């Protein structure tokens, strides 16, 4: 699964470095960057992520205080120019601690730890034709709502039709990996190939972005 991440640092040049490094790693999707911690907290309250790149020494709120305030639900890699914060960072079970300025090789070493620590997604179990079918979330291309049923389009497999609501399946899916883009469609961020004129392309399928879901989708997805 693609690791969904955000970066928080009061220094914009530091965020640009993280953007550049994340773009060179095929298993990290950097959703957003923030130079104001309060805006990052507001984003996290609505859009859970797997990993935080978090500066410790920020004027309005320390990275350590910010991480404590979100209940440590995400993995964290602390970044700072001050080595004296390292011990406190590791006491919070941080994956790693990057001392600025850091090289891409050192960055890669840190994110490889996130790849190892990321728990595999829990398979979904559906009842179909008096039997049970197990589906891995990473195999889902997109989900289509059909009245009281859902059509689950799968990677290299025939679609499944299950009796379930869009709300019901969203509660079962990894929140950081899937997003509802239309009243009739849910998509995984990892399988999006292109977005053009409010149309999402996934494996040759065109999926519309509904006007009421547009802001939420584009806050989570960046090409």
C-alpha cells in the first residue's frame, strides 16, 4: 500500500526539500505540506494519514506537542536542526530523527523504516451467494454505488457485487488510502493514474468528481 503522508515545518524551504525527496520515492504519497501547525491539525482531523514528517522546533507549537495532541495515530519522522531534541523524539516512539540538513540517502533510510512498520491492510470479508469472499484493499480499483448494492472493481479480477451502503464500506476501508469522490464512487489514491477536468482515470475507467466532494478530494490528492 502507498504510504499517505503530510509534512509540517515552519520553514518553507525545508518543506520543498521534503517534497522533492518524497517525489523520488515510489511508496510515499505526500498529500500536503503545512508551515502552520494549526492548519495541519485541522487537516488531520478530517483526513487521517499514515506518516508525519514533523519539525520539532516551531514557534507556535512544538512538533512534539502537535504529535501528542493527535493521539499518536500516525507514524512520525521528526526533523529539526537541533540535536538536543532527539531523545525526547525517540521517547515518543518516532520511527526516526532527521537532523537538518539531511541527504536523500539519509531520508530514504528513514522512510524505509515506515515501509517496514506499516501494518498490512486488514482484508475485507463479503458475503456473496451464500459464501464468504476475502478482498485485499490494495486490489480494489474503485467502488461504484448501485442503489442498495456496491460494485467493487478489482485488479485483474472480475468485479464483485455486494449488498452494502457507501457509508458502510467507507467505515471498513483504510481512511488514509480511500476517498469518496462522488455520491456513487469511492477510489483508492494509489491507483489514480490521472485527473483531468474533474475526471479521474483508473485502469481505463473514467470516474467523475462530484462538486460536493471536489474540495475533499483535491485536499488529499496531488499529482
